[in-house]
C-alpha cells in the first residue's frame, strides 16, 4: 500500500471533549478538539446516550473542514471499558460493540470511541475500525489486586494509551528501551491516573474512573469509605446521584462548580482562596500517589513523567514537582500523544507491520 494514499481518522472521546484528527501516513493534516460543557453533557442520563450527539458533531466538523472521507482506510477509536485485555490493537467486532454498550466495568466516554469508529468505517468505501491500548489494559501484579476484602478486587482502568505512548516517547528520547526502564507516569486530565511502569508493564495504577487515587476536575477519587456508605443509605441521594457524585460531578466540579482546571487556576490567580486551596489539594493528592508508586517500584525509579491536558499548567505541575523531585528526575510532556498513538497503531496494522488482535 502506498503511504501517500493512507488516511487515518482518529477519534478520542474524553470526559469533557471529543478530539478528532486525520492523518496522512504519520502526518496530521486535520486536528480538532470539540469541547463539551457540563451543562451539555448532563442532559444525558448515560454516557452511551451521548453517541448520536457526539457523532453528529464529528461529522459536522469534518464536513466543514472539507475532509475527503473516501480516502480514509482506518478509523481508530480510543478504547473503552471492555473486558481486561493485553496491550495492543483490536479490530472492532460485534462482541466488542456489545461490551462497549453494556460495559461489564462501568461507563466512560472512551466507550464511544469504538462505536463511533465502527459507524464511520461502515459508511466509507474501504475502511476498517480499530481500538488501541484501551483503558482496561491489565498488566497488574497479583499483590496490586488486593483491596482489603475478597468481594472487592482492585482493577486496572487508566489512561493506558497516553501513558504507554509517553513512556515510549521518553525512552526513545534518552536512547533507551521502554522495556528497560522503571517509570512513574502521571496523566492529568478530566480523570487522573498514576501508573508504576516496570520494564514495559504497568504493574500498579490507581483505578482512575470511579473511586481510587487523587480527585480530579470531575471525579472524587478515594473517599472516606464509612462516610460514603452512610451517604449512600441516608435516603438523601439516588443511585444515579451517587454515581455522578463520584464521576462527573465530583472533585473540582463539586468544590468549585467547574470541571475546567484552567478556569480554576485563573480564579486562584485573581485571589480566589477557595480555588487556590482546592487546586493545591488536587496537586497534593497527585504527589502523594506518586510517592505510593515509588514504593511499588521498591525505590528504583528512572523518571517521573507528567502528561495530559493539565500538564500545560506550569503552576499546577510545579506544585507536584516540589513534592516529588527527590524521588527521580521529572519530565513534563504537556498535552497528550493519544491522537498520534491511535493513528500510528492503525497505520502499523494497515502496513502489515503488526497484526490486529481479535476481541473475544
């Protein structure tokens, strides 16, 4: 296949945005981030109810940009909450779509990635649909799975695509292999995940979706369990309200009424003490989780990598660095490499350099 003829559409639904990109080979020829406010998204009871809304917005943006859709050969969506699987690229099939719609692990915006990718691919003359390194990539060691009660195992749900991509980018930048390094990778976005990468595998990571680790712009993170149980049985909240309290209306959104970390930073800079304290508390919890992963790696850490959208904030990143810099050298990769990673994975399959795995 001639590289010049390869076009790849990458679709990355996040908790507060939908990112889309068209690549010619490995070169981005169209990039767009579609923002979604809390008021827009709260109209939908479930995340899968956002399917048509997000799909139409993507189609509109591509049409306005006059993207030649007929040239697209692969549509790669960010992977969602399917069954725990090994790292890699998976072709979208009916079994996967069923699990994306009725996820055994819960709801997340990334569930929409494979569904929308499949929809696009079916409307194009010669395209295949994939997901790559979904959020349920599971490489955790046995000890990391213990929670404290046999009815509640810890599970691996995190920003696998970006954490893996950034780790590999960093390894290449220092002329080493990802598989030869021990790294702590911090993803700062609508959700926050901190992973312990040991020789190419994420052996422990906080369950960033609905109740583990630091609070984030819209998620509560770890809550006091006793108080949470009392709240759940108080009659004050419905099950839906409790779920949104933990994911969607938790964290910064609950404290400040906004899920926009940049807005919170501006308020803090203007003298809003509440905004300053909440933001500093979020950084404090991130740093504390980094310290936890230091012990997981037995103190042998080659580097701490900070990435994700909030990593663009020098103020917030410095709040973390001042607490963790003695652990290992800190490297900041603002934004995320997820779009490039999605496109690269799709390209490798189309060129026959790797084989797409079958989801069963």
